[in-house]
């Protein structure tokens, strides 16, 4: 009898393990078909699965648990195309993405501020950036606006223009295209994350430094923060364009700041000693949870919280 009971228990345990395995993989693991989101696939960058403002944040703040999660890219063409083609139902992209307007995506409101203020800010190796170089970088940040980001992204993503050419044209148009010696003697490696806007910003900052006499090397499309932040700390890159809110959450997962000023002040305190953030730009590109117009209409979606309602 003991052996039979043991066998039954073992089979039950094995069955449970198999079922659990079948439900894992790229699944979100907590979706319920009793909610709108529970019957949907959410697509985003792979790190969205573990970010504080990713899957866990959606559940904690809004009670939203998608049926499954599909790792794609950081607000890039893979996520956009998957949403357009019906391979995913919910996408995490950026508010300056031209596809929102061009493809009539609906940005779901975020009244609980899951996504913090996301002002563009250069993250740099404190030892490598001189006062002169800082002044050059601050000048770029001071001129850059959110409208500029939208237009620059449209030129690069929509019109397929070369991002370096677009960056140089913007610098010239904003009085930053003249040669000088403000950063002379500085040698910097400028990196970027693996999405187009980060590449574009790396060109903006890197080209501005080069015009002012710095010796600039670019390492573009490095990957996610889990890859390039260690690179900054180890010295393989010296500067990378970043976003204040998500960078704060990377350094301090318990940060409670919300407004742009609060986020920036908290970020300066949370940044590791060997690194620093320079002046923040007014330009902002926040994460957004988006759906197609058809999905929004079908399920009466206006806010992220609506995804937790019954279908």
C-alpha cells in the first residue's frame, strides 16, 4: 500500500510539474482568462519581464496579468510589427514612437504613475568627462525637446534616414554644429542601447563632442542596461544616453519619486559613485502600454487598469 500511495503521489507531482512547465516559458505566469489581459499576449523587451515597472508593476499597481509574455525588443520594430500583425495584443513601446500616430495605436492612460518621468539624461564615467565636455553635453540636453524626439524618430524610423546624418543636421539647426575646442583633449567612447532612439541620442551627444575637439568612438546597439551599465563601470564605454525614471528604478528598485524633479534628484543620489548623470533634458520619452484601435474599441480600453476588468 505504501508503494502504491508513493507511486500515486509521484505521478501527481510529475503531472503538476509538467503542467507548470507547459504554462511557463515566455508566459507571464499569472494571467487569468477572467480578465481582459488574461486572454492576451503582451510583447516588450526581454527585461520587461523583470523590471520593477514591468510585469510585476502591472500586477502590483493595476492588477493586470497578461496571459503570456512575448520577449521582443525595446519599443522597436519587432514589437510594433507584432502588434500590427496580431501576434501580440498589448505592446510596450515609447511615447515618441511615430507608429503611435501612423498606425493609430491607443496609449492606455497611466493614472497611478507606474512609468516614472523619463527625461533624457547622459550617464557618464565621472573620471572621463571634463568640465568642458560636460558643458558641451549640457548644451545638447538644453536644446532637445520632446517634439524634437518625435520628429527625429520619424526621420530615422519612418523615413529611413541615416541617424548620424539626422543628428548632425539637428546640431547645425540648433546652433551646435560649429567646430570648436570646448572638449579638446577628451577621449570618450559613447555607447547606446539596442533601440533606434538610443542610437540617435548617442550620435547627438557624440557628434557634439567631436565637433568641440573630443576624440570620440561609438559603440552602438550594445544591448540592455544589464550589459552596458557594467560596461560603464568597467571602462569599456564612457557615456550612454539614458532616461531618468527607468534608470532610477534600475539603481533603486524601491524609489518612490514621481515628478521629474523628484526623479532626477533621487537619481543623482542613487547613481553609483564612479558614475554621474549630467543635466537632464526637457525631452521626455516614457514607456507606454499600447493596443490597436480595434482592441481598445472592442474592450472599451482607456486606462491600463481597464485591462484588469472582465471581458
